[in-house]
C-alpha cells in the first residue's frame, strides 16, 4: 500500500527534475530557477492538525507552545525542535530572488527545520 508521503516524495522528485530542466532553458539569460520545499509551517491548517494530534494522543495540554514543541519532536520531528514560520519561507525566497543568490539555480532549498530525511 502506498502512503500519501510516498506520493509527496515522488511528486517532489518530479518537481526537482522540472526545476533543473527549466533552469537549462535559460542559460546566460540572468534567469534562475529554484525549488522551495517547506516543511511544517505554522499556518492555520498545520495548527489544527497539531492540536488534533495532541487531543488524539492525549498530551494533556491545550497550550500552543507545548503542542508545537512536542509535535516537532514526535510525529513530525525537526532538528530545530519547532515548526517553521511563514517568515522563514519568505526570508529564504527573498534571498533566492535577490542578486545575492545570482549564482544559485537548478537547486532545491529545504525550508523544513531538518525534517526531510532524503536528499532533494
């Protein structure tokens, strides 16, 4: 049986291949192409899921800071022990579209707190 995470991984691999191919379409034209791979980011749907997990697993707390820390340790472990913020993704993308990243292309940037265990 294939689980959703396997579909996600296959889709991300296809997206990376597409990123590399698109980058090859614009050599020497000043166009860069990158793939951004965010992990768990604190948006309403992720908070709802985390709170639902906390209730289902009977963590005994309704405080977001406690739920976030435990969620980032157990069901969705990160190396940073937390869930990312929208600003984390925005800052990474702002860097990649700036002149400072002019030599970065055909690349994937994981913005996931070290959650993804495979190479993308």
